[in-house]
């Protein structure tokens, strides 16, 4: 259920106030204005915030009030108590909080935004608890303070005495670089140490020891692969120390503008590897072995592979000076902006790319590239920053693409055993892209080795296999992961004009340790019938030597239509749970989103099911029932519910802006007016942080309402709310 962050602005709202005291954890509930008055007495006596308020409080407690002044004094003190109580509740968050149980403006790990006068004003110095802050410095996020020694996340400081605010100043060194990459690593083979990290650039990138170890082991192909020459592949590792604050100020804007599958990884790193192994008599071992690795949070495999294709050969010849020059060029790139075509200069060339936007139509024709007549040299145009050649990746398993799509949709554990890291990583990434536009919510490792820090976690037999896709090359995993329900083994690719030999469905009992033949080892039975027409079209394309990109477009369109046919009924039912706009009143808590009832949804499929848009027959109801138990349903539902809750909050804010605030304030106490100011400020901060879909005109109206509300209060409260 949605957590309601709105408050009913009525006379009854002034008598309820929860206040949590930091440290002790005790909760005191003030049910009347005298309870709020008690807050002022406690704050003034214990922390001496305001000596004048202290004298007023003591006089009010020991002497009878003059006739006619009781209501005014009570209202003013109650309003100040509301502010003081809120400060005590949110001290660690350093934000002016909302009243009566509403959530703070931002969590302890979120970005701290300065409060602006007339909209979100800074609190004056007398109201800050002494000994808690240094000037205007804010306390470090809880996640950073609790990080274990040795594996602590990177920390930096914006200025002396002020912890890192969560974003890197756009003018700071490497700010633009960090919008694309975390760092560049060079991994070499040491006769005594094995794989060793030779270089990390920029040098201020702080990787933990566990992250360094994972990068070292995953940057070299497994010894069973026998890769000679140059090889490109990718991996994905879990960050140590949990979620880290983004370094770039445009992260929120980027994530809100791109499809969900292209959002930055908050808790994982991608590693894009260019590995070279060639004979070299000058080396004691007889072989030159080195990897250049780009570490990033962005899933732009096509872009970074193209970048490595330019960087790595040059680096292996000229070493460090070349790497430093390339990194400085990347530091001049514009930030990745959804929907825009960008020119990225690198090593005398210009890469022209377009970052996809959330509003792009699926499978629409690529947008026209920007005018490059004046660009010298002519740009190298990348048609996509992330899409792989699906037809090439799926050639050995084309007859089972639909079964694999169902396994991905249901979040089933799967092991992909391939001859090389390049094949395993590309096949795993192709499988995760099958569900677009649905976000892949399970864990996946394009390339995984026995040295990985999660090896024990993934191979234990004491519990069910986790919902993860593992790409491996070592046959040892067949024995270690024999208890997994689905194992896909593919062989060496064969270059010919005909369709490669297709893997067969086999029972897991036929698995052997080393000489296991290619096949999909599973007991799973698909819910939907196979689309034979698709396979015929692809075979016909092979016979006519149709270009691979056209074959890929056919395959991608089929998977997209299949996913959309499955998701559209869910979207329609979810939309029906949204309250009607006419039921949203400005001064009342908005109605809640109705709960999702699986039985009601399944009944709706009779007249609005996937059969309306998809010709495939099969047990759609059974597939939906199984989907409800998967991580992808949970991820989809949470995301849609979050978006609907934000839309509901935005509609409520618009309803407030359309109402007459002056009429509402006529019979309201100071406590209620202060409460309204706090709530509007909280919503304003959320809207400015791209968390609420509201227009700039609505934001201007909110600022005007805040000014009007503050202007109706006594001077002392105006000074507290908006010191000038």
C-alpha cells in the first residue's frame, strides 16, 4: 500500500503531533496545544535555543494570562513548538520536516538540498542544536558513517569541514569523466601474484580490496578458454559497502529520462574488458597478457566496446601517456542526455551516439543524426549505445528462444556455459534484453569465475538457487551447479550460410561433468506454443543472405511484441486502480490507490487479455499465475505503484494550487498555517528533485502560496520561517 504523505488541513489536525527524540528513541504524543507548549518549555530549558521564549514560557506557566491574550499566545507558542518538535524529529536529516507524522524532505542517504527563502528557507542559527553542527556543515550520511573499515565507500569533501554532499561539482576535476566512467583499470599477469592491478585512473577513484580482486580475476579469460589474440567481453560485479551516492549532479535527470533498462546501476559496476594475449619472447612466461578495463555504472556495451577498440591497441603500444590523454578527452565529453545526439571526440575521431529516451517509440526508425557537415573528420556513427546483435547471439538456440523468454520472464535461475567469455557475456546480456521494455529485475553475471566473491553464495546447496543468470566458461560449474534447474551449454560458433546446429532440450539427469554436449538441460515445459512462422522467416533470410541487422530487427520485434502483449493487460488493470481525479480535494488527504487483486485481474483477461494483440496460443493464465511469484512482477508493481503515487501527489498539489488559500486561512489557527507551509515546502523540494511530475507554473503557484501563508503569520514566526 502507498504510504500517504499528505495531511488533512483542518481544525482537528492541530491536536495530533508525534515527536521522536534522537538517541533515546522515546515517543511523546502531544494531544493538545498544552502538549505543544510543553515542547517549547523542554527545548528552551534543556538546550537554551531562545531565552526570550524561555521567559515567556515560565511567565505563562506561573501567572494567569491577561484577558484576550490567551488564544494569541497559545497559537504562537504552539506554532513555534511545531517547528521545534519537527527539528528534534529530523535532526540527523538536516531538513525542515513536515508535521504530524509526515516524512522528512529526504532520507539520510539522499542529497541534501539547501532551503530557499519563500519556498524552503534556511533555519536561523538560534534554532540549530548547539554542538551538533559545524557552521553550516551537515552530518555525514548514515551509510557512510556505518561503513566497515577497509571496505568503506569513497568519501570526499566539498569544502573544509563539510562532508561530501552526494554529487560532484560539475566544475571539479573529472566531473564529466565520472558521468560516463568510474575509472579505467589495467590488469596484468604477475608470475608471483597472478592477476594484478597495475594501474587505476583517475587515481582518486577508491575501489575496495574486494572490488579490486574481483576486477583482476574477471578481467582475464578462464584458463579453459584458451583465448589468443584480442578478446572483448564484459562482466558485472556487486559493489562493496552497499549503495554509494552518485558523483554527478545529472544522475536524477538521466535516470528519469531513459528507459528503466538503461538507468545507472546503484549497487553494481559493469566492467568492459579488452584482453590481449600474444606470444612475446621478451616475457619470462613467453606470453604478453594484459587487459584494459572500463568500469562504469552505465550498460552501454556497444559504446564502450567501440571505445575500447580505439583505446586498447594504442595503449598496449604507448602505455600510460596515451591512457592519460584519452581520459582527459573523455573528461571533455558532454553528459549523457536522454533523447539527444552527442558528438564524443576521442583520439582524433568523433563518435556520434544517441542516448535513448523514455518517450521513444519501441522499434521506431532511428532518429536523423545531427548535421555533421562541419565536423572534421566525419563522425563514426553508432546506431545504438547498448543493443547487441541478437540474431548472432541466439543462433545456436533460435528454436528455443520462446522458452528462454519465458524463463527470463519468470526470473528462473540459469547457467550459460560457453566456450569463451565473449560468448557467455553476450548471450547473458542478450537474454536480459529479451524483456524490454520490462526492466530485468534479477541479478545477472555475464562472466563468472570460481574466484568471484559471490561463488559460495551462488553454489551453496543448503538453499534454493538464487534468481540469477550466470555466464561461465569453466566446465567445473556443471558439477558444482548440477542442482540448478536450468543449464544451457552452447558450442563453438560455426561460420556458414546455414542455420547453426540447434541445441536440444535435454533432461538434467543427462548432465555429465566434462563431456556434456550442447543443449538446454531443463525439465521446464513452456506455457506458450512455439512461433514456427518466425523460425521460417529467419531461415528464409539466411538462405537469401539477408543482412544480420535485418534478422536481428525481426527477432527483436517478435520479442518486443510478445512482451508487450503480456504486459498491456497488466498496465490496463493497474490504471483502473487509480482514484478518479474528481475525488481529489485540496484540503483533504487524497484517496489511496486500490490494491491489486490477482483473481480480479485474471477474470479481466477473458475480455481484455493478450489474445487481442498476440496470435500465439497457450496457457496464458498459467503463465500469469507463475509470473505473480517472480521478482519481475514485484519489480514492475513497485515501479508502477511508485509512479502512480507520485502522480496522485502531483494532482493533489495542483488541486491545492487551484483552490483559494486566503479563504482557507480565514478560520485556521497559526499551527495549521505553519503546518501547511511545511507540507508545501516538502512537496516543492520533491518536485524540484524530479520526484513529482508537475509543471513549472504549478511550482510558481506553490511558491506564491507559501509567501502568502507566511505573510499571514505574526512577525516572530515569519522570522523563524523565512529569516532575511
